[in-house]
DNA sequence: TTGTAAGCGTTATCAC
DNA sequence: GTGATAACGCTTACAA
């Protein structure tokens, strides 16, 4: 493994100074065409790849941002990342999962600090301590995440999502709609939306809480529900169920089928997240979509904003993506009374209607 | 955002030289306890985080390895990563997805080169060109990946997995077993295993090929199969189906149910990959597991091996994880006739038996 | 055991 | 336009 060629090698080969090479590589316009060509061929011939280590050390920025997510199993973050990448063009993203790192006693935020990233996207639970003394421009992405003084929050409006799902079922004529909820901030927000919508429509809310947010927990809870209804003494089986996530909706469908209840004829079901399984032909699950892609895009724009005024006037050439103004939602204060009120954006979710709701 | 403290700041505050600080931080034993304590408190007080940029530049290694995967949607890689992390303790991993990067015209391998990673794990399709002139110790992880001269291959034996699934169904008494396959190297290997096992048992193979490896494509293909069987003229419906992945198995189950065929009573189904959905109570899918966790662990050990003799005699203190010898499988040659025959490991898959196969 | 000093490969600031 | 020449924050001989 021969050592990698350096900018010196390139300069020598092209017969110019190291500075000129640097200029060419950064796309400066004040370089003669011949010199530029000479440098470029030298680069190609040597298969030269500039060292980001050195560049970061010498320069004022690293042109990189760190993304902290909960865990890679969360399929949810894939489109988020795509969105981030789209609006954060020009920056290289590196991802770390809080769960695994924590398991190893490593703090992802600390890791990114030592990498000297220019900014941070916090999309997962992060150790309180590490976050307090951040010292790096950051945005919080998602809902269950903490509110950070100085860091804008970009999240999907899950309460609104809960209302959306409930309204859909109600408008389909259902009056006895059960909400299958669970623990956690997301579940709570979605459930709150359900309660609100039910209340406004004069319908009686009926919440069932599973032990966990998994398919099997939902299966068990729903099975219990149908079993009780069968007994006769308990309240009758509902005609519709809003599950706070898709796997749980699958659990409901399974439990119903086990009791001979078909979906959607005997029971209308709506899930949440519009995960890949929702689109399965076999399930065709109506689901609320938080549009993670857009979430990422908006968060990226917000961070870009932060980065821009942290670095002072327009870092020329930095506009790898569209530097449009941050959308209007980004105006409200997240915490009115705080010392450093950061703007917040709550993005409206959409309802993806499929067969499971019988629409 | 005050500038981050440097090793100089720590040294000054602790009343020692920069070198001493460096020694302490790297856990050298040749440091007096007082000085060590002084340094440590200074570090804490200043909230000092060493710069990996500077460390990488100055040192001979960066203690980091790059992992290239296909796309983050591939849930498969999450446990792989966990395995890698386990055996690559001491190195920091960074992940890049080939798909998204390619979309942006970025070459992940090039990116890692400029980051000066010590090693590479190639778990996704990588541009041929970039790979040829690698110049970095690497291992190839997975199956559809290219064979790289000099890079060991660590993969799951999917042919064996295909046999496993088929044998399971055959031993359950099924004789008319259909293999629902698709395009791609993985599908081909799994299907080949099916054919082999059927052949050895004197059973007639019957392969159905879906247009894609998705649930919906499988649903369509399976629906066609049952429809034809119903007609009477065509061959009868099989009593068992081996689908080359879990979503496709779900498609089969759905199509069967649509025809009034219940699983497993009327049809036994086996999938592949043991993805999360396979464990769903509602599906309870028997599935072949390639044990991605172990795959990652073995690949990590192999890379560690490479890294060790690339860096010369035991880089003291590098043993962040177990430096056990690489397993026996790592002995065979991947490409006997090649210039640089790299060792290869084909890991045996396991069968996870659930209800869908009626066992 | 501890300090000194020479790099490491860039960027950035000047002169020319 | 182009080229010296300091930083940048750390590791690593080599001295002391």
C-alpha cells in the first residue's frame, strides 16, 4: 500500500506551487487555463485524493455534518437522510446511531465533536450532558427528541396525524373507533390527536394501550379486546381501529382475522408511518405518512441557515443546494420563555388511503 | 461558539508539556500518577476533545474504517453493522450507502480514501474503477458483491440456505414444492440450492419467477399460479412454496388467502432472511436466517487481520476487541487461479422454524 | 518520567 | 495569476 500522493507531489508533477494546486482544486477562477490543465492531469495521473484531515485542520470548516439517529433498525430514517442530503448538498453527512454507541459507552455527539463537524442533526435520543455544552450549530429532528435551547426543532405534527386518521374513519361512518396506543412520546401525540378529533365530533374516545409498540403486543391487546366483546358482558367490538403505528395495525388485523373478523368488511384499520409493509398488496394498509423525506429536507435547510450565519457572510461557493429561505413554519418560537428561543417547524402529515380502511 | 480547546490549552493548564498530555490520553503507563491526574482534571475542566483530524494527520493511522452498503433501506445491514462494531472495537466505523451517493455522483470509496480510513468493508455494489486501485485493506461482505483480488470474501452460503428450506419442506412430507424466485444473484443462489436439494431427493423442481423481488410481484406471480391450478388444465397447486425472501413469502400467503387457501393447512410457506416481519405473530413465517450479525463479526475479524499485518507487528493497545484467530472457514481460496488469491468464508445459514411451514 | 522539536497535508495570508 | 510561508492540533522520535 504505497503512501497516498500529496498536494506536493501534484505540484511538482505539474510544475507549479502547492498553493496553485489548492486553488485549482477549489475551483478558483483566477487561474490560467494552462496551469489548471496541468494540475488536473497531474491529479489524474497520480490518482490524487486530497486529505480531508489536512483540509479540515488547516481550514476553518470541515464541510461535514453529523447525524445522530436512534438506531439503524428504524427504517424511518432512510428517507430522512435522503432529504438531508438533498438540502445539505456540499456537506458530507456521517451517521451515528445513539443506541449502539451508547451500548458501547460511546457518545456519538462527542465523536462528532472530535471529528470537528460543522453542524449536527439530532434525530435520536442523545445524552443530556453531551447536549448541554454542545458548542456546535444543531437542529433537532423528530418528535420525541428534547427541546434544545438554540437548536431549531423540525418535526412532523403527530397530533395532527392522529386527527387525520380519526377523521378519516369518522367520515367513513364509524362511530365506535378504538385507538390502539402504547408508551412513548410519539404514541402519546398520536393518541392526543385521536382524542381531540373524537371530542370535536362528539364521539366517545376509547383507548386501548398495548404494552409495547410492537406487532405482537398489539396482537395480544387486540385479541383481548375481541375476546371480551365476544363474551357479551364487555363493550361490543369496535367497527374501526386506529393503531399508532403500522406493525401494531398488522397485529390488529391478525387478531381480528383469528376471530373470523375480516378487514375491512368487519373492521376498518388505519396505521401510522406509511412503512413499506403498509404498501404490501396483502395488507394494503391505510396509513398516516409523516413524510420523513421532507422532514429531512426542511431540517437540512434550517441547519444550513445556522451554518451560514455561524460562518459569517455567505461562504462563497457553499451553495451546493438551493439556499431558499426557510419555510414560513419556521417562524414560531418553540419555547417562548426560553433564553434562546429557537424557531420550530411542525410539518403537516398526509393520509395514504388504501384498502384496510374500507374507503 | 468559542473555539475548541487544544492540547496546548490542556498542557498549559496542567503545567506540563503537550507530549505528556498526549501520552496520558493514549493511556501510556510511563506517566507519574500526579501528572496524569493533573492532565485528566485539566481535560475535564476545559471539556477538551482531541481532534481526530489532527491525530490522523500526525499519526500513521486514523483508527477508522469505512463501511459501504447498498442502501439504508436494506434493514439487513443493521445487524451486520452491530457485528462489525463488535469485532472492530477500537475502530470507529462510518457508513456510506452506495445507492444514494451514486445518485449524487459521489463515489463512497473515494470519500473514504480522502478520509484516510485504515480499512474498508465493502457490503454493497461499488464502482469497478474505484475498487481496482483501492490501495486500502478491504474485505467484501455479502454475496452479490464482486470478488476483489486481495480482499477476502465473507458471505452467507445462500445455496446452502436454499437447500435448508427445501429439505425442511420435503421432510414435512411435501413433494410438490414450488420455488418462487426472482432476478438477482441472491435469488439465483437460493434457487440453485432448491434445485440441488430437490434433485438429490428425486423430486421434480418447479420454479416460478417473479418480475421483481417485492411482495407485490410475488403476490401477482402466486395469484397466477393458483388461478391456473384452479382452471384444472394446468398443473395442480403445490402443497408448499419456498419464496426467496420474506416479503415475497408474504405475497404468496396473501395470494393464497385470496383464493381461500389457508396457511399452513392448505399451503406450507418458507421465506428467507428472517426479517422482522417474519416474526410477526400474524404471519409467523418460517425463514432462513443468514445471521447477518455473525457475518459482520467474521468480516470484522478478517479486516482486523488485514489491518494488523498492514501496520506491521501488533500495534500495541489496538486490541479493543477479541483478537482471536480468524475461523477455520477463512482458509479456502476464493479464486484459485487469481493473482492474489484471497481467503473466503462462506457462513452456514440457519432455519428459523415458525408456523407458516406447518412443522 | 518528561520536554523539545520535527513533521503530517492542507488552507490562508501575504507578497510578488 | 502565482508562489512563499505561516498556521492548524496532534503524534512521535529523540533528548534530557
